[in-house]
């Protein structure tokens, strides 16, 4: 029944995360190197806060590696079986990062509880030295990822992990200072648990964003009611149905709909106007729009009754 079909700009081969691949590589190298230092330092000093930070470094390294793997998959061309390509791998990577962070936070809470029951001896001096170096490494990694975090959900997930590590390093520094000045070793598990509490809301937001995309929810910046009104305002359009707007991956949104028109002779101009309205008003450059004749549409509806 479709009398006209228009595709605007095709899905671009590059993704938002792909534009920041070199920064992801740099952050991964820094994180992996210092993770080894923190693990050794945490075992040496007996600090839970330092070990918690080292565990976060481990998830950072895994998250960054996943992000890079996702970028590599997203760069692969589309196939007849996967017509959008592998761009959604970035969203799956972000989802994995969020789940791992939440599970890790649960473990930190458990370990903090155990240390409240049996406080271990802690070497505050070495603990402080390792934490200061960790803070510097995290700040450098955050600087590398900051630009991409606003463009890609994948990079945003990696940035959140590095941010949590930076706060973890600050927490370890505070805990080490308290222990050095007062000898109160419970500061260590308290800070460790505090790091976990800070991570939860940000990770939860990331998790919801990834699930929303996988469920093909409407992008948050698109007002679907306003979009429908814009289409109905086009001269000759009498109805809009089967309207969908969804996100393929970060920075790539798509829409599809059926437009019912009174005069099929105006189908071409209607398509041009609809595509322009989607592009200029909503930033939707990948639009699939089918034109339907009003008389045929009404006849079809009557047959269904």
C-alpha cells in the first residue's frame, strides 16, 4: 500500500565512541599499569579502601577493554543478517560495565562489614603514597575521556568508572590520613563503603540509559508528541500512524512512520518536507517514511471492521 518510501542519510560507519578510540587506549594503558601497583599496595598495607580502589581499577580496565572491543565491532560493516551493523555493541558494553560495578559494590559492602567485625592492622604511610599516585593516574584518565563521555554511552560508562576510582583514591587518602593521625583503623572500611555508596546512583542511571536504548525507547531529547504535530502540520498530511523513534547507538537516532495524504500527486513534496522537518527540528537524519493514499487507507480500515 505504500506509495512512497524515503531514507534520509544512512547510518554512518563511525560511532561516537570510535572517534575517541585513541583516548580509550591511553586510559586503558594507565589504568592497567596502576591496577597492578594498587593490588600489591593493598595486599602489603592491609587496606580495604586501597583494595576496593584496586578492584575498581580492575573493573575500569575490563570496562575500557570492553569499550574498545565494542568500538572495533561497531566499525565492522553491516551485513544482510545485521543491517544496522554492530553499532549496538557499544550499548551492550555500557550495560555490562554498569552490572559489574553494581556487583562489585555489593562485594565492597560485604568486605567492609567483615572488617568492622575484625579490624586488621593497616600500614597508613605506604597506603597514602599509593593512593596519591592513583589519584594522579585517575585524573589523567578522566581528562582523556571527558570529551567523549558527553557523546557516547560507551565512553560515558568508562568515564564513570574512572570517576569512581578518582573518588576512591581521594577516600583512601582521607582514610590514610585519619589512621596516621589518630590510629583509628575503622576509617578504612568506612571510606571503602562510602565509595560504594557514591557509585550506586550514577551506575544506576547508566544502567537505565543502556536498557532504555536496548528496549528501543524514544530518545530523551525527542518530544514524540511535538514530532507528530510537526508531521501533521505538513501541507496535505491528514494522519500519522506507526510512528517510532529509537536510538541505534549513542549519537545515532532513527525514526519511521506512515503519513496519510489526501493527494498522492504531492507524495514527493511531502517526503521532502517531512525529512527536512525531522532533520532541522529533531536532528533525525535517518528517517524511513511511507506515504499512504487517504482513500485507500479508509477503504482498508473499513474492510478490517
